[in-house]
C-alpha cells in the first residue's frame, strides 16, 4: 500500500462521497476522531487521534452556523469503507446500506417512486449503457 | 482582527448606502412635479401609439386578432398606471394643480379610448374603426401639447 | 454525413439557446430608448459568456466534478452556502421570468390570460424533465428558438438607414431625454441577460449528463463559438427593430406586445407567427435549463445523486427539488406580479451575482490538481482576467444604479 499525506481540510472536507456503483451519497461534512485525553497535560505518549468516521447530515449546519449537534444525530460513514480518496471519496459499500441515505430512500419510496413514470420501468430517460438495472432497494 | 474588518466593511456599506440615498431620485423624480407629469404623459402616449399601430395592423390584416387584443389589454394597464401616477403627483402651486387635472383628464381619455378599441375588437361596439383611429390620433396630439406645455412651465 | 448533421444541429442549438426572456424584454426596451448605442454591451457579454461557459464545461469534463461541488469544496460550507442561496434565488427569479415569458408569448397567440398558461407551462416543463431524454430536451427545443431569426428578417424588411444604425453602434451617445445613469443601468442589465449564470451551471452539468470526452469538448466549444455570435446578432436585431419603429415615437417598451409590434408591421401575420413560435420555444428552453439548473445547484452542493441520466427514483431528492422549485415559481407568478418586471430584476441580479460562479470556476480552471495538464492557457487567462474586472465592476455597480434610476424607470 502506497502511503500518501492527506490534508483533512483540503482533501476530505466537503468532498463528494460516491458509493461502490459511483452513485453520489453525500459530501463529507465533518470527521469523527478518536478522543485525546481532555483537560489534562499531554505527556506525548498518548496515541495520535485517528479518523474513525466521516460525518454527514445536520453536522453541516453546525459548520456553517457554529455549535455541535448531539452525537445521536450524526450520520457516520466508517473510515474502513473508503477505497480511494481522489477528487471524490470512493466507498466499497452500497449507498442504500448507509444510514446517511435514509432521506433519499424515504423520498424515493414515498414521493418520487409513486409519481407515474418515477420508478423508470419504461422511462425514456433511461440510458441502459450507464449501468445495469438495479434491484429494488428495500424499504426501511 | 476579524471584527475590525467587519466594522470596516459595515462602515463602507453605510457610506455607500448614504451616497446612494443622496443620489436617489435624481432620475425618478427629476424635474419636480412637471417632470413627473411629463413622464406619466409619455407612458400614456406610448400606450396610445402602440394601440394605434396594432389596430391599424389588424385593419390591414398584418397582425393576429389575438395579438391585437393582448396589446389593448396590456396598454390599458399602462394607461391606468399613468393615470394613477399623474393624479398622485404632489403639486407645488395652483398652476400646477390645474395642469395636473388636465393631464389626468387627458390620460383618462386615453384609457377610455383603449377600452373602446377593445369593444370594437370584441364586436360589441357600433363605432367605426376609422373614427376610433382618428380619436386616438387627436388624443395623442393633446398629450403631446400638454407635454410641451409642461416643458416650458417653471 | 451524420457527423456534419450533428455539428449543424449543435450549432443551431447554440443559436437558439442564446436568447431568452431577458433578451426579448431588455433588448426591446433598450432599443426603444437608446437605439443601438448599447449594442457594444451585447458583444462584451457575448465574448464573456463564450469564455465562461466553455471554461466551466471543460472543468467539468476534465475533472468530472460539477460546478457546485467545486464551489463548495473551494469556498467551504459557509461561503459556499451563501453562494448557493444567492445563486438559487436568482435562478428562481429567472425561472419565474421564463415561465412568465412562455405565458405571455402564448397569450399573444391566443389572447388567453397568462394566469391560465402559467400552471400549464410549469406542468409541461416538469413533464419534459420527468420523461424526455436529455439530448432531446437540449437539442430540439432550442432548435425551434431559431425561429427568432424572424427579428433579423424584420430588420431587413424595414429597410432602415443603415448608416445611421451603424453610427449608433460605433459612436454610442445618450439621448438628451435620458439620464447617464439610466444608460449604465441598462448596460448592466444587458450584460446580465447575456451572461445568465444558469447557463453556466446547466452547461457544466450537461457535460456530466452527456459524459463528454475531450473530443466532445472541442465540438461543444466550436458550437458555442459559432452559435452564440449568431444568437447575439438576433438579440441585437430585437433592439434594432425597436430602434427603427418605436424610438422615433418615444415609446417606452413595457410589454412583449411592443417587442413584436415592429415584426407585424413589416412581416405581417406570417412573420409574426414565426416569431411567436420562436418566443415560446426560446423561453420554454430557457425555463427547462433554469429549472434543471436549480436542481443541479442544490443537489451538487449537498452531494445528492442527481442528473437526468439516472432514473427519477435514483435521483429522488434532485427531482423533488425540481418539483418544489417549479411550485415556488408558479406561486411567485400567481401573486399577479408582472413577468416583464420580474425579468428586469432577474437580469440585474444575474449581473450582480456573476462573480459568485465566475471566480471559483476561474480558480479551478487553473488548478492542476483538478485539471492536470489541461489548465487554462495564458491567452485564455488573459481574457479571463479582463472579464473578472468587468464582472466585478458590473456586480458592484448594479445595486446603486438600480436605486438611483428607480430600476430604469
């Protein structure tokens, strides 16, 4: 594995996240790091903080307006799901399996999928060369 | 540091806004009440001219009836706006008061002529097209005369 | 043969796509008040939009990243969100103006109230976005917009004093009845109507929708460079018609009926009908593009799945955004506001907001980490810097001029 220095602010934050099929999932709104000891002198022997999750969702609003949402409202994308960090962040998993896509799935199943032509079975806008017909995403 | 920048920015904006306020109206209210009345007259004349031309085009078979009807509808709105503008000009003296009344009257005549043309197009009028066009022409002459008169008044 | 046909089609599309409600309203207004003395602004705007649109298309085709993804990445969430808000609002204004333009054009052809046409037009826009292939949507509609060549024909039929017209172009002069600041206000308006920001968003997203390769970038560049100037000529001929027929009578253009008045005068019913078809098509095409652009900007900023190359259910939030945007547009128009006035405001604010999209694209077009060895060349950067200054000046001058002149009243 080739080692590369990545600037979190430059190469991670606000990057587009794509799932294994190249479908846009979200952007990286923030990062979750492992804790460093809080309110005490650092001895220098503690392990350096490690990125555990990419965060998305309401976290974005706090980066714009300040503050910090409760961690129960974080949508996490595990660090080890990442396959590549380039002009976008590529994942090894299907977007539908991630919590962060629940709004997309909800709107898809409750709104867009119910409008005639929305499911795209006979859609004229379908371009078969883009990718094969995907199986119906399961309801949550 | 940042707050200093912010205050500087706010101050610059305030100065800019102030300067703008000073200059405000140097176009929209230029010429005082006579200028405002002139602009109302010009708006009414634009409407009268447009209806005149469109009506003539229709008589000559050069435009669609639907387009002529729409023209009358839009221009009637313009004439009404002009009439409203003219009658709400605040005048400085008795002479201007008289002029304002005459301007408003002339523009009201424009509006009612446009309505007459609309009636003609809807086949609900006995007036002749020739007569309507002549009336529009004389109304425009009246508007122009008032415009000149306002230009020479103090 | 098919290649030549494809080139021709692209060319005609670019011609038809240049003109929208902004040109139909503002050009006629300017022509009737200032003659052709503002034609130079159309030329300046034309060169600007050529540089800008093809740069954004190239950035997207090379980096595979759409404009608003890049804007967020480069500006961060805070300024990015402010940028998104401003761009979206102006887009909404433009969209409302275009839908209003469809309704007004249809009213001219039917004398049915625009209030009946507005919901129908919006529904038609949604249906096309929902069902019709992107390539059809992008090519066929603007093709009908080509009928606006009728304005050019009208100029010839009017057999004007060409020398006098050319003098107006070559030696711009403000007539004594008009204020100098009004002249500059309309200069900013025309600039904004030539360089509408939605075109940039649309064009760069189209590069993703159609999966452009390097060869296709060259072709699209050719289309833009050849098609837009013809579109600009048509745009100027709208002003010329008004200058020849309306200016001598001191007519202030306030509605589309006056825009088509000179056409009917010389061309009769036939030319009028042709031009009306062109007007409906041009505004419909622009409405499609600006509707899609509003979906693109939001989806790209938040990293949602977007695009017409996906089925609607695979870009659910994108399609929902489009539906909501259209509904807001209908709401704006149903308040009874005059679409012509919406247009006038939309073009000025387009000019004011131009730096928001222009600057990030210029920066990224020079960034090798996105563009590799296909960064801007020196000549292009030279032009781009000149335009950066023009864009900034127009942006800063927009609001003060609007207040001073009472929006050109």
